[in-house]
C-alpha cells in the first residue's frame, strides 16, 4: 500500500485525488487487517483439554451467541457419544449374559 502512495504522481489525476481523499481510511483498513502477533494472551494448555469442557455450559454459550453451526456440531458429537456408550453397554450386557449361561 505504501508503494502506491510513493508513486502517486505517476497515476492519473482522478486516481490521485481518490487515493489522497481516502488515505486515512486506507491506513485504518490496513491496521484493521493486520494480525497482531505479540498480543498478550494467557494460555494454559491443561485448561484447554477436551475432557474438561462442561458441555451443558458450552451449549448455553453457543445458543446465547447464535453459533448455530457449532451448536449443531456439538449436538451431533453428543449424539454419537451417547450412541457409542449405549452400544458398549449393550455389548457388555450380552457378554455378561453369555458368561452367566456358562455357569
């Protein structure tokens, strides 16, 4: 962007005027688009472990902020988790039943 303003004189008068009038807005747009790499972010890895997520609270947050796609993904994972647990319990019950018949 700076290169454009350094060579402003080489452009047509109409473009020079437009760029000159919008220089402040262009600078602000650049600042907003720049990713801050040295932001003071506190991150504790152990606090981000998946097992420590309160799924009910997370669902409330997603609903509050209208994160519909994330809410759908959370509900889908929850359904798979419940189905997997149910399948495992059914399988264990069958194994236990079969073992009892051997006695």
